């Protein structure tokens, strides 16, 4: 299948509450295309769902540029799979198969960078085993 590279921007903020929401990762676009992340990786929907659940269970903390932790905490997380969207009545092709998140930012300097666009997207961090994809 065709692979497209994308970054996942902060889609909604609440300035008064210092909250930011957006896609942490998208496996399959609304049009059915498999997506590749900035590192050239493809995350299968079931692997993304498993990783999201582990993050919620074990971490929930938001950091600044993978360098400094404790600047935010998770307040919303849902992995939209085809099965969940069908159960919710969301028509096919409306949303991507992906992980939607929201963070409560607790650091005023970091929040200013979200507001001015310096930090305009989410970046997930984790460990994984790379497996070569056969494109045939």
C-alpha cells in the first residue's frame, strides 16, 4: 500500500485551562492510506492500541522535547479503531485509525510555547522492535 509521511499537530487548545488535544499517532488515514511517521516507521493499529494502553497504565506524564518531564499530564486518551468507530456510529472514512490524546499542561513556559506555535505537535516516545516491511 501507499505510505504517506505526516506530523500530527495540536488540533485544539483551551488557553484558559492550559489544555492541548490532538493525534499522538495515526496508523491509517481517513482515506485508508497507511501512514509512516517521521522516523520512517509504520505502526499497525493493534500495536498502536497496545502501546496507548501501556502509556495510560504506566506513564501518563507529558514532557518537553523528550528532555524534561513533569510539564503535563494526560487527561484524555482514546484509540479510534475501525471496530470502535463502528460501535460509536462514526461513519467509515470520517476519522483516521489512530490515538487521540489530551494533556493538561502544568508548566507556564511550556504553555506559552504551545500557544505561540513553537510546540505545535505531539511526539510519542517509546521502545519498539523494528521489523522490515515487504512492500510487495
